[in-house]
C-alpha cells in the first residue's frame, strides 16, 4: 500500500476536530497515550502533531497495521509510534507506561464480553489519576439517544457486532474508574471521560 491509496474514513474527517478539542483539554498532563483500535490511523495522524507534549501509541489488529502505517508516513513527528498488535480478548495488555488510553468507535464493534474486558483492562492498567477517553455512540438508562442510533444498532447486530452499550453497564465494568464527564458530540455520539481513582 502506498500513501496515495490509503484507506479513508469520512467519519474520522468529520469528528477529528471536535474530538481533538476534548483531548487537548483532558490530556493536558498526559505523557503517553495508548490508542485502542486505531483503524485507519487518521485520528492518530491528526492528534499527535497537535499534542506534542505526549507520546501517542497506535494499536489494532495486525490486518489494520498497513493502513495505520500509511497515514503515519504522512506525519513525520517523533511522538507518534507505529502500531502494535493489541486485540482485546486475544493479547495481553501492551508493555509501556501509559497514563492515558483513547478509543473511538470500538465499544459497539466489540462483542459485549470484549467491551467488558476492555473496561477492566484499562481500569487495571492505568495508574492512579490516569484518564480513559472513550468516544462513540452510547445508550443512557436503556434508551437510544436518537432514532438513527437505534437503526445503526440494528445494523450492527445484523453484521455480528456487539452493538451499542449502555453507559450504566460500562460504569459497573469500569470500576475503579469514575466517569468524570459525558460530553455530547456531533452526530449523536458522546465522549466518555473516565479517571482511575
Ligand atoms: C469502526 S472501527 C473504528 C476505527 C477508528 N478508531 C475510528 O474511529 O475510525 C473499529 C476498530 O475497532 C477494532 N477492534 C474491533 N475489535 C477489537 C478488539 N477486540 N480489540 C481491539 N480492537 C478491536 C477494529 O479493528 C477497528 O479498527
């Protein structure tokens, strides 16, 4: 794959700036971030040059690594690291002193058991005070936030994905992390900001 035919996500182009504005604020004291499920690598390529005080570690299943590398090749900054293999439910937690974790649009793709494990792994491995930023569609108190999310959830189920998770179940799985913020984002998404206490 060359940098000219790299995979492209329009959703990432649409949401990268609103997400960045949250990350700029909540990761202001962070030294090293682990991104779970980097996908195309577009988010990492946009965020890392703008968050030069921290190191951004990309990760995903091996089949996405070429895409991520092709996006990273466009961004020659030293604080953006090539992808490591990390599949929740398959691999151990990656080595590295991560004081924050970021993931976007992965929780509803994963099976519920994998989403639960992700919450537990993040909670177990973050240091005290560490932050977890989790972006995507979520339900609240058993309700969809929009008809489009209900339709999307139906589509996810048909594709064999785990589907949209309820924030209440994430709160249980995430202990001892506290849910600090539920930030409403464009396109019926939310950024959940967790902190280990
Ligand atoms: C919808 S894509 C989102 C990609 C990117 N974060 C974004 O916002 O565009 C879902 C990503 O989750 C990853 N993923 C799915 N199951 C996973 C698992 N069990 N562990 C880690 N990553 C997983 C996929 O490989 C894919 O990159």
